[in-house]
C-alpha cells in the first residue's frame, strides 16, 4: 500500500505515527508502569516467562527485588471501614528504622512516630489483585494505639472498643488479686505449719522428758522397804511350809 504513495506522503505518514507514539510515551511514565505492573507478592514463574520479552516486567521485578519484606507498613486511613493498605519498606525506611523501631503507621497526614511500647502483629492480609482475591500473612510493628485500628479478624488479640479494653484490664487485675490472695494464703499456711511443727516438737520434748522422769520414778517408788533380818526369815519359812 505504501508503494503507491509518494515519498512526501510516506514521510508524512511516518511522522504522524511517530508523533502519536511520542504523545503516548509522554502520557505514561515509569511511575505509571510500576503502578500497573506492581504485585504485592510476585509469581517468580510468571516473571521468568515475561522477563526477557517485556521491559515493563523487568522494571517492576527490579523494583520489587529492592523492597524489604521482613515487616510491612500500613495505611489506616480507612480503618473505620475495616480496610487497610499495606506496602513493603524501601531501603531508606529500613535505614531510618521505620516499621521496625518506629511505628509502621504511614497514613497520610497521620503518620505515627511512636518508638516506645511497639509490638509485632501477624496480619492475614486479604486483597484483590488482577481480579483475583489473595491472602498473605504479613508482619507489622505497631504501637498499641495504632494496633487498635486493625480489623478484628486480622489481629491475634481482637480489641475493637474501649469497653473490651477495660474488661481485659479488669480481668487481668482480678487475676493479679487472686494470685496475691493465693500467695498470701500460702504464706499463712506455711506459718501455721511452722507453728504446729514447733508445738509438736515441744510436746514431743515434754513427753520424752516426762517419760524419763516416770522411768526413773519407777525405781524410786518401788524401792524395797527396809525390814529386819528376823522378819525376812519368818516370811521365808512361812512360804516354805505353807
């Protein structure tokens, strides 16, 4: 078809196609490509097939490999709907300690920089990707205030409101009181047992001494009375004859 066109017509056609491609390339930048090709957890088998043929896949894979996946960062802007957003940490965030030594809440305009009382949470992250529902277990490091905003189904300890927190604290205080009471009762029992042992030892000592005295008194009380020789002879002879 192009053979029937003049040189100038072919030139105009090529320039028109080039300008369209240029406009399209200006509309789509690298950031758009990364957002389009990004996967929260990539499939290595699928990436290996597309790695040599698609530059978009190569760029997305290179970016994904630079992310650190020990702990994730969370966006809690829609926590009232029981929805959260997660992403992996960049090298700069790992160096600064964000998400590990500092609370991992990165909600826009409400970022949390708490560094005390951080706890680890394993979240069952359910998300939609390529029209497919997926699940992934992800670790988070959050302060207690931000952890309360996690959906109840995603946390190991589900705490949805202040009443439940108060109930848990009351239960813990009751348990502590019971432990103290048991400990006190145990100490009292030990003291009673010690006193009983001391009394029993005293009684045993008293009984042994009294027994000794009784044994000694046997010989004292039963000593033969002094009699005359003639009386002894008479009683002896009476016993022989009678």
